[in-house]
C-alpha cells in the first residue's frame, strides 16, 4: 500500500506532496479502506522519490494485482541476482567448473542460503525491495569485474532503494580510489 500511495500521488501530479501524511492518508484509504487505516494506522510512503516515479505507471492497478506483479518481478530480480552471483563464482573456477566439487557446493550453498534466509523470505512477503537491492549489488560486481564502470555506477545507484546499504560499497570504492 505504501508503494501504491507514492505512485498514485506522483501519477496525480502531486509529487511535491509525496511525504505529506495529510496527502497520503486519503490516497491510502482509497487503496485499503477506512477500516484498515482506522485499525492499524497509515503505512506511509517513506522511500526515495524515484521509486514512486518508477511505479507511477502502475498507479491505477488494484492492490491485489499490483502485489502479484510486484512479487513476480521481485522473484525474477532475486533469480537474476543469484544467477549473476553464480556466474561470478564460475569466473574463479577455471576449466570445467562443474567438475569441481567445491564449486558445486559453493553454488548450492549460495542458492540454498539465499532461498532459505528467513529475512529475505519475510521481505518478499512484505513486498519490500531487498531482492532489487541484491540485484543492484550483483550487477555492480559483474560490471566492475568486466570493466564497465559506468554501468557499475548505474547499478550501484539502484542500491538507493535502501540508502543505508550503499554505505559499505561506497566506502570500499573510496578505499580503492575508484
């Protein structure tokens, strides 16, 4: 509901009031109903504006449909991130990577730990942006390794979905003078 609230405000031309709770409340009431807001309170939009702008084309989609679309896209982002990270494991494996038992265990461990990690599972159910941040980080790693620093910068900007998580990569880049 908070993502749709932000998207609907932007789509309605009220982006300047994106963080105004008085503007958010009637929009969210229209999405989830008065009873839920009265019972649990407003779930405010508190992400950076570019997310609301990116979601604005989906502003008129019903809540249930938007949740299904978001979940499908987020699961694809998660699978893409894990596939990219698996590819990064293969880079360091040498010839015939699938004949190396440690690499097979590392790959299975990566997928198993990621898919079995309760906070990730919980963030998926709550329609959070965790998988998108992971995808951003995986693309950043691949782009830096392949020498595409411009693309790495763009991918790293995707980490702004959770700004607190971008501090460590920025510090590493600062130490490396990149």
